[in-house]
């Protein structure tokens, strides 16, 4: 027969079991009511347990951010494709092969704009690449470091100048200069189609020169940083073998930095392809194809800026959207080609491209 003390202890244990759990009630039944100590994990094990949740979360969020960029590009392509459906149905591939641009009779061809965009970019790169790379070599290899840093800072400030400022400078400085110098060149070499025709001051050459001035700071700033990143042992080894300063730069520094220099060139090309306001102010905005550098021309970005607000009909608007689609495609192809070229340059000797 149970004593009253045993009954009271059992009832107490049952009540504590209901309130605090079996572990605490068992300890109370044995006469100890101290709370059960929680298990403390070692710091390394605690970090691993926290990382088991944090790492997948970090991976998922980072992947979502990366895919959002691709998704945005896909959305832009889909929107341009859908809005250009009427133009593609009406003109087909002839839209890229014809030169007629007549909104009154709804006859549209984008060849003059494609030609103007590619021609001005080619002129700009032909001038900007030797000028920019040469200036970067001078600032990185020839002048003292303090002087190079000061000059590079001034060059980098030119990147932040709005394009409309370049356009105004080109309109009031470059156009009269090209008109004066181009007139003398046309009189001397007018029999050559490249320099034939009247010289208005506005045209392909003026737009190409202005784009060259706008893209040179990109090439100089990036190429200089790439050249400074070349290990000093490259230079010391070449100089120790008896190479001159020019031979050291040519054979030891430039091959090591060619990937970064190519990257700066294609960044400048992207700026030249998409430039709108400055080119619009100096190119003449005439949708024609001419062999002369002095002839007015047009670009894809400029026609979008000039005529998008004036597009009255659906076919007119669709033609402009198809031009935007072509410009989007050209930039994608150019950048993809740049990545492939850089990959081939970076590949070690004997490795598959």
C-alpha cells in the first residue's frame, strides 16, 4: 500500500510531466528540480549547421540575379520582335537590302542606317585604337607614375562628359574645321570617290571623328590599368636580356595585356554603335548611301531619336521597331564575337579555342 508521501510525489511528477515534459518530471520525481542543460554545439559545428542553410540561399539568390539579366535581355528582344511583326511581314529580308525610306508612301528600307552606323564606328575605331593605345602606353610606361596618374584622372573625367556636350563641340568646332580642310582635300583628290562631292562639314567623316574623340577615353583608361597590371618581372626580364624600352613594351608588355586592351576596344565599339545625340547633331541625317566621306548620312540610333515621336502609322512605327531590333542584334553579335576573340587570345598555346 502506497504511503501518502509517495502519492503526493507521483501526482507532482505527473503534473510537471504535462507542463514541462518527461525529462523534467523524471528529475523532479528523483528529488532534483534543476532545469535540464541545453546541448551547446561546438563553434565549427554551429557554423556548418548555419552554412547548410546560408549557402543554398546565397546560391539561389545569386543565380536569380544572374538570370534576371538574361531575362531582361530576352524581354527586350521579344518586345522588339513582336512590335516589328508588321514590318517584317510587309518587307521581309528586303528591309535590310533596300535604301528607300519614304514614310509618305510607307516604303521603308534600313540599309542606309546600317551603313551609316557601321561606317562611322569603323572610322572612329580606326582613329581611336592607335591614339588610345599609344596614349595608354605613354601614361603607363614612359612618364613618371605621378604624372601618369594625374593625366589619367583627367582622361577619365572625359568619360563622364554628356554626349550632347560633345555634339555641341563638334557642331561649332569640328564642322567648320572639316569644311575648311575637306574643301582643300576635295579640290586635290576630288577624282577619288572617297573624297568626292561637295563638302558641307557635316557627314560621315565628321561623325566618325567625333565618335573617335568620345571613345578614346575608354581605351586609354582601361588599357592603362591593364598595362600597369603587368608584372614588373616581365619588364625586368626583357631589359636584362638587352631589350630596348620599345622592344620591352612590344614583346613583353603588350602580349601580356592584349586581352584587356581588346576588351577596351570592344567597349569603345559598343559606345560608338549606340551613340545617338552627338552623332545626330553632326552626321547630316540623310538616309542615303554615298562613297564619299564628306557626304551626309544617317545611323540607326539617330533615326530612332529623330522619327520615333513622328511615327503616325502602324507600319511606320513597326519599321522603326525593326531598326531597333537590327541594332539590338548587331550589338549582341559584336559583343559575342568580342567574347570569342578574347577567349581565343586568352587560350594557352596548343589548347583548343
